[in-house]
């Protein structure tokens, strides 16, 4: 039995998650294979200043933003499709982004039209797959969830096959960089890239949160929502666009780290609330904390070698999710 | 509400050929017909959830297609046939969803909560308002969905088999509530297979057969003309109760 959700307790949950998010942003940059002396950082002395500002902070911020984007995307797709397995992964959006990125890596492109080629590649890949999946499942004026999921999983396999194909034909040096990218890692990026990503994430989050009540109704059923006054076509379309922007952006910068999109929304749903007014913001905040924390753990456990954040997430999060599912269902 | 010349086909399977009737506030219409006759389909079309292949549905003189989703939901509430959800939404959260079209804010207002509580009282599910929907029995769930539709405060109620899963007492409660709403000026349309429940509560019977409205009779006249009954089954017969109401018995 659950206590009624009042706006006060909702506020409590969101601010609790926000505090964790901020704590992670402050503490995690300090964690790493080499110690950081903050006095040297403030005095702008090498190497501490460089490591801290150029490497650690950007890396933690990227982890927070990308983890948040992927978790929010997962929560969104689960509401849209009323399927607890729906994530950017199962819809093929991740694989499309990965294929685009791998293609760019294989062709050894640095920049296209002034944009980082990797970004453009994954955006185009994600967008193309989403258009194909949505096009294939569009019939009679609306998109069918089952068809969408089946098409998504098929395209996921097709993209994976092409990635293997490309992997087979490129030379060794490039295949190494592809492997590195496919493992899914949070790495330092430029502040410009971070800024662009942050703006995109903020905008899409704002749009999605405004629609949170409509997402609750859609999570129950499409006709249920339509008959209660939800403008189904408009809300669903917004969901597809926002979901793919979030996913493609995150994957372009980190590689395919998918698990966070499955595990975090499920934890929030069973532990905090299925209400998307809470679920979406809490998933974003906790997803960010989780990915950044996994990356920090990956930096230190095997130092000086680094474990990719995706791998850490799977090792820690996997068993936990199995345990939660066993208890709840 | 005016329905005229509505046709609908699922692919090559023609369900509705030409359905037409009009209904006014204060009526409680029972929509009868065999399985697959298209009762749910015409109800969906009247609710704006499906678009007819041809023909039109007008409400308050305005073509249904021209209505904004939100305005439509303030007029019409549609109860679907059962909803399965594994999500841990509570009963109260589901009933509050009925207020979507009325609330502009991110959180429901005190007024929304009051409407929801009244609706839950009416459908006798207030006692378990904090339980998760997916832990409830079929009948308890049905009462929650009914409450959500009532909380919507619609002028037109389109209910697809509202008495499904309900125990006898709750079936009577559900139909009496609809009778009261109709008496207060709403238009209620219920798809049902329970003929006696319909005869005891409704004001009018519509029988859908072979893609048309094959019979359209006020309940008071239904006793004298049993033609509509033979459309449903040859084994039915009408008798009169000691109170003078028509009653269907089986042969």
C-alpha cells in the first residue's frame, strides 16, 4: 500500500534526487587514479589544474548529462509503448546511432561541414532508423506499439550486422577505435560539445516534463488517453522527436551505453512512483548520477587501466535489477 | 447526438454498412447486438477514437472531427472494455486521470480531488483508493474505471459493457447511477448483453444487426413488439413482471 502522492512529497523526492545530482557533480571529479590537490587547482598549477578542469570535470558533466538523457529516454519510451522492455535500444535508435558513428570512424572522417563527424553520423543514424521504424508501424492514422517494437528490434539486428560487416573490412587501427567506442565509455569532451548537448537536453526535458500528465494517461492506454482529452498525435510525435534527440545526442558522445535507460526508470517506478511527473525528472537525475558514478568507479578499480562505464553499469546494475524484478513481480 | 450513414470496415471485413440514429440528453440507450455486430466499433466512432469510412457524427450540431481532443473530452467520456496495466498506479491516481481535460495545471487542484472522491464514493471504490490498480480483482478494477469516467463530468457517456466483472449488486448500482445521470440531463449509451438490466434501467433499445440499426424502440414499447428480441436469439421470450415491467426469460 502506498501513501497518496501529494505535491509536497513529490517535491521532496525531486529535490532529494537533485541534491544527489549536485553532490555527484561536486565530489566525482575528485575521484581518479591520480590525486588532485585543490590548492594547486585554484592556483592554476600544472598538472592538477589541467587534469581537473580539462579532463575530470568535463567527463563527470558528460556522464551526468548522458546518463540523464538515456534514463529519461528510456522512461519516455516505456510510457509511449506501454512496454517495460522499450528503451532506445529495443527501438533500434541506439543501434542506428551506433551504425552512423561506426561508419564515420571507418571512413576516418574528422569533421563534416564544420561539425564533429561522429555527432553528425550518430544523429543521422538515429534519425534514419526512427523514421524507418515509425514509417513501418504507421497505419490507419496512428502508430501501433507492438509493430513499433518488432520493427525496432529487427532494425536493431540489421544495424548490428552492418556494424560487424564494417568492423570486418576496416584496417586494424580503425577497428581498434571502433571497439573502444562500441564498449561505451564516458570520455572527456570539449566544453563546446558539452554546452550544445546541455542545451539540447534542457530543451527536450522541458518539453517532455510539460506533458508529464499526458504521458501518465498514455502509459495506461492510447484510447484511454484519447478519450480523457489527450491530443494523441501531437503528444506522441513530440515524444518520438524528443526521445531520439536525447538518445542520439547521448550516444554520439559516449557510445552505446544502454543499460541505464532500462534500469533507472524501473527502479524509480517501483521505488518512488509511476507518475511521470515524478518518474521523468527523478529518472533524469538518478540516471546521470548512476552513469557518472559508474564511470568514476571504472577510473579507479583497475587503475591505471580504465574500465568502460558501460561495463561497470552492467556488472553492478544487472544483478540489482534482477533482484528488484524478483521482489516486485 | 446525431449519427448518420456511418460505415466502417476492418480491411475487407465490413462491420458497419450504414448506421444512423439520433439521441438526446436525458436518454439512457442500451446498444444491443450479437458478438461482432459492431457495437464497440460504433461506440468508438461516436467517441472520436476511430474515424468512420463514411458518414458523420455530430454532437451539439458540430461535426465530431472538428472538436479539439480536450473540448471533446469535456463532453464525451468513453469507457473501454477492460484495461490491463502492470504499472503501480494507485486507484486514486487513475481516477484523477479522468480530470485531465479540466485541469490546466501540472498538479490536480483541490477541486479535481473532490470530484475524484465523489466519483469513487459513487462507484464504491473509495475504501481502496490507495491500493495499486494491478492488485485489484476484475470487478474492483471496473469500478475504478467507471469512477474515472464519472470524474470527467461528461455530458455524453459511452460505456462499453460497463457491467463486465461486476457482482449483481454492483451491476445494479452501476446502471442506477447511469439512470440518475440521464435523469439529470446526460446522454448515456451502454453496450450490454444483459437484457433485463437494460429493460429495467434504460429508456431506449437499439439493436445493431448486419451493419444497420435493425431495431430502435423505447423500453416502454419493447414489451409489445418482440421483433427486436428475435434478432438476438430465437430462444428468448418476453413476459411481464407483477410490477408490469417487461422481463426476458429463456426457453
